[in-house]
C-alpha cells in the first residue's frame, strides 16, 4: 500500500485541474512535494518542472524519469435547446479538419459529427503520429460550417444487381458557384460506381448528387462521396455502409 503521505499527494495532484496548456496548478503541487526529498527543484520558462537527487559527476550514470503532467481536458462550447452539451478537446488539432457525417438509421437519432485533422505534411510510414479531434453529438452541428452539408440520403434499386443513391446537399456557397465547375467524387470499396450526376436542385435550393453502385455478390460496401470545385472539396464527406 502507498504511505499516507504519498496517497495524500496523489489525491492532491489528481484533484488539481491541469488540461493541456493549463498545467500550472498540478505542476506547482508536484514541485512542493518534491522539495521534501529532492536536492534541487526548479522550473523553466516553458513550465517544465525538474527535481534532482544527488550531484553530477559521480561514478554512477545519471538516470532521468520523465512524464507528462497534463491531463485529458474538454470544454463545453455550446448547450442547445434540447440540453445537448457540445464538447471540444483541449489539445493539439490538425491544420484544418474535414467534417465527416454518418446519418443515423431511419429510426431517428442524433447526427454524428467528427472533425478529422489534416496534417501539414504527408504521414510517413512506420512513424508515430498523435491526433486530437472534435466529436459533436447532438441533433445538428453547433455552428455554421463553411462546407456544404449532406441533408438527405435516398436509396433505390436499378435492377437486381445495382443500387441508385440520391444525395441532397445544402450550403450557401453552392448558390453562387458555376455548375460547370462542380463535380461529384464518389468512391466505393470493392464495387463499381457509374452514372455520377451532380446538378442544382431547384426544389430545395441546394444540390443533388446521384450515382449507381454495383451490388452483385457483395455483402457490405463502404461508400464515400463529396462535391469538389476545381479539385478542392466544397462539401463535407458523406460516409455510408451499404448492406443487403
């Protein structure tokens, strides 16, 4: 068992809030405790804390024990009319995220919004990468997005071996673009995509993206789609898993 003094210190350290960028309080408590056994305690301009035992230049090699003092942190950034809480992590985010939306089953439920970081440089194989991301859980996005959003998914049959997908999008930026510069980008895992059509929808004031997907002999197909203008995305990414 831990000695009472160590247990009291651990409790005090855990009780001190210290999310990334706000570690001053737990760091101060750690230094105060370390002064009871260390030969020297100091901190630097970056907020790192150090405690040393013994002196340099001895016959034994020096040993360093290092660790992180920050903790997982979240901020409530929005509370909607239905009482949903919108959280964002405190920590590093990518240069710019692309929102990914998976609509719930037709039985209803909240939409899931995930923002995936995009690194500045391509990711190198066999190397370590650390990511944080935003996860919003509620009936809608907490604030307006720059990218157009997929609002509806329709699925129909084109014979026994093909499915027709019709996707409806809405977005202010799509109202003023040249239709000739917009194209739909659709990909499918282990299946063939054909007849991709992208066009304004006068009935909704938005846009419609439709395509056919071969389903012959398939048990499950992962589908992704988005709108692009001059090769740049202008919509969020639609993600769908088709099963028979």
